[in-house]
C-alpha cells in the first residue's frame, strides 16, 4: 500500500544499484529501504508500509547521486 | 506502578533485607491444599496468610488470616480466595511465618515534590496509619531529606532513625535496613518504598513484615531485567483497579513500538476521545475538558516523539471505543515530539477507522517542532487546528463546543 503522506521515487538509472540499495537500507532510520541481502532482489526496494514513517531526514538524498531519489510530500 | 507484596519482598530479599520464611500459593481451587502443604514445609509453627492485592484494607476485609495448624491454613486460604479488597481480586496468597513481635516501626522513602528531593519518613510507632501518628504523636515521626544526586551515606539513615529517639543496639540494627531501603528507592526509580511494619522480634532480630513498592511508570523500560525477574509483564498496567480490555489494548500499543510514548491509557465513560500529552499537558488538558463541561472517553499520555504508526494505533484504539464520536489531539508546546509525525498518525488512524479526519478531529493543538509541516498536513485534510497563541484551556473549550453543537 503506498504512503498516504509520503512517496519516494527512485530514478531508473540507480534502481538496480545493489551497493546503493545496501547503503540506503543501512542509513534509513525508519526502515523504508530494504537491503538486497534480505531477499528483496538485486536493486533498491521500498517497504511501502513504512513510507509514512519518513522523518524527512534526507539521508537517502545525500547517499544517492544528486536527483536520483526524490521524496514527495503528497500533502503539498 | 505498584508491586504486589510478594514482589516487593522479592526485591527486598535480593538486596539482603531481613524477611521471614514464606511460601507463595496461587489463586486456584487447589489453594487450600497448597496452603496446608506450605504450612508443613515452612515448619515454623503459626502462620499468617495474606491475600495479594494492589490495595490496602486487607485486614479489615478479612483477606489476612492466621492459622495455627495446617488444616486451619487450608481453611483460611479457602476463605481468602473469594474476597475482593476494594475491587481487587486475590492474585495469590502469601503464607508467612507468624513472628512474636516486641515493637513495630514504620519506614517509607518517597519524593517530596516541594523540596524536590527524596525524603525518608521514619517512625517508632509502626503498624498503624502513619498520618494518624504524625497528627497525634509528631515527636515519633522523623522526616529526613537526602540527595538523589550526591552519594548516599549510611549517616543519613542513622539520622532518620535517631531523630525519633531510637538509640543503642536498635539504632545500629535499624539504620542499615533504612539505608538499604534508600538505596533500593534510588536504584530502581521508585516513587515509594515502604516497610510497615518493620518489626523488632522478641529475640532482638528485625524483620520486614509488609512492604509496599511503587515504581515510576516511565522507568519501566530501564528496569526491564528486574520486572522480568519478578514476572511482571509489559501488559500489566498495575493501576489501582484491574485494567479494562481497552486499557490493556492501550498498553499493547505502547509496548509494540519503542519509539516515544503513546500509552498510559485510562478508560472513562465519556464520548470525547483524547490524544493528549507533553510535560504535564495530559492532566492539564483532561481537567480543562472537564472544566468546560466535556466528557472524556479516556486519559492517555503521548510524547517523546512517537512514531507515525504508534500515534495511528492509539487513535484507532480510541476511535474503536463505543460512543466515541470525536477526538481532541492536544499537547503542551513540544520540542522533542514532531508535530507533523503526530498529525500523520492521527489522520491515518481516522482514515483506517473509516472516518473523515475533518469531522472526527475536534481540534488539533500541538505547537512545537515541525509545526509548519504539520499544519500543511492538517490543512490538506481540513482538520481544525491552532497554534500556541491559543491556550491549552481554550483549545479544550473549542473541542467541547464542537461536541455540544
């Protein structure tokens, strides 16, 4: 189920980057990203049930190449 | 959070306080047989059987009985089992050796809110109501404050006991007991550590005959190891009466997620659900609702930055209560709780409960961290909100007015 308040969009160019996927899973404080090591496939995977837990810390934006991940506030 | 007597005594025993022999028996139909067996295994002569309830007044209710034989112990257990003391059912029965007492003392450590320090209250007239002693025989009651920051020394305990005129051997035996009680109080974040009576036996020994422990509810997480050791589960709210299913569900919501607090739910009969908290805000807001003529459906406490899902689950729980038409979401000014995260939680809670947030949330008044972000969310869903320019009292009034319109 997508988030009610938050959506996270991943650019197709980095979607299969397993190294970035692991990094995102490591840094996200609210476990929105799932590590490929947890059987989520070989790229970036999102746990949609956690999207609304996003605390807007922007750590994912800083870890990814500029503009490749976007946090969308659905209430704006 | 109150402890049963047997749990208080287990804590005392862990710290070397002197206790009589005892056996705990359960509250099943087999309790009389267990009581007979306990009498025999204790092999100490007469015993006292005490119902384990979270309330005073056991003796008056007949929930404390004496037995000189195993059969009498069985009969006493049978008599005690069905007795409710101030609405509290018997949880178990403590069978304890009956000791020949020469004198009874009272000692309690608690917080003195005005002095902002712990205080030791000691009396050489124990076993009876300490307020009555303080009123009629004030010279027999000492109050000794001590620091919760500076190192605790045995001298303080000696001062507390000596101030009532106790001296010599008794002073030397009592002071270490009082000192240990002070240490226990500080170590476990207690709000009350009481021994009454603390008995001097005819052979000169001192024994803890009854104990009362209250732990600060917020400190439960810090003392999980102790609570596990005593068998006190997260679901036990330990209020002055048995928890309702609604309150137990509230405790489960709080325990399910370590982030922040969304719990301490207490059920009331009204129709306005409350999601309230922050630095004493819960009590203030609850009183404000009542002062405006509102009827709260519950009390609760949120704070410490609960997650979205925690705020959501609490909201859903409150909305599931029959008769609850609206909720008021109000806090004091918050610095350590995210306004936007709570806003998301309560709105999502409404949506998942199949309700329109704009109709259901009577007022949202949480000023503080990330409030601008929170207000954007509230505006999108049409929820009536206010900032810190509206007092908690006035916000409560707005919520009550909506209930009455």
